[in-house]
């Protein structure tokens, strides 16, 4: 079942988000835009975590990785085991994100990059039908980002999971999404396929592509 939202509206302080329609299916959706454009607000509204007007139809199992994830007290293994409900499976998910050696370390003592890896392991342990990602690899080592993007992509393909990623990373976009939504001041100004990204004239999208491509 895809995630479908209609007539979604959020008012937070002086900011307003208005999205007439958005759909996330197995193709994957990347939400991009400048700081303050509403990316995180849209993700939170789609998850039902903040008050919003409109209709959101979502599958029963959803999981999220936030830019600054929160954890239960206890070890990294315990945090994943709560989601996986099985210690063996929890260890497997920790291994997938490269944290097997930190299984007994208190989650609060992990580095920011390790915490983001732990959040991803915990999210995948839920076996979600929709996976929400908010700048999921911002603090992760550069060499690990490639493996983690591959892990998410392979999980989504194998399970038919819809991925919705809010990001300012061109690498995240091309690895995890088939469509791109450009948010500007709380509105979706552009919705295109990833294959059309390089040719689009929007200044932000052109800058996103230029930064993500290797220099000549």
C-alpha cells in the first residue's frame, strides 16, 4: 500500500505548509529544498507526529530515522532488540549497519554518526512498509554512506517498502528515489522523475546536481 496524502496543511508559528497531494510508492520519493522550506515539517505531518489538516493514508508499519534520533536507555543492542523482538535478529541488523562491535555500548555514549547508524538499524528492524528518512547520513563517515544507501535500497526493493527521504544530498536522491519533490516556502513547486533532474532549470536543483557530480 502506498502512502497517499491529500490537501495536507500545517501551520507552525509563522510558517505554513500546503501540499495538495503527495504519493510515495515503491519508486521512492526525495523531498529537497532550502533550509526552512518545510522538508522536516512535511515528513512529520505525513507520519502524523504533528497536528495537520487533510487526509493521510499510510500502511500499518512505518519507521523513521531523524537527523537527531532519540533512544531508550540501554545498549545499542537493546535499542534494536526492542524493535526486532528477537536478539539474534537485532544483532543481524547491527551488523548490517556496521555496529556489531558496539552492541554492548550505551546508546547515549555513541558518536553522532554511530547514533544515526543505530537509528537506521532500529528502523529496519520494524520491517516497515514506509521508511521516513530525514538527512539520515549527514553525520556518517563518507565511506559508510555508500554502504548504508545500498542497504536501504536493497531493503526497499526486497520488501516493497516505500522510502521518503528529506535531504540536501544529490547522492541520497539518486540512490533512494525515483521521484523528486522540490519544496519552496511550504509548497511543492516541482515534482519530477530523477532522470529529469539534470535538465531541470530550477536554480536549487541545478545547484544540487552540480554539487553532487564530480568536478571535471
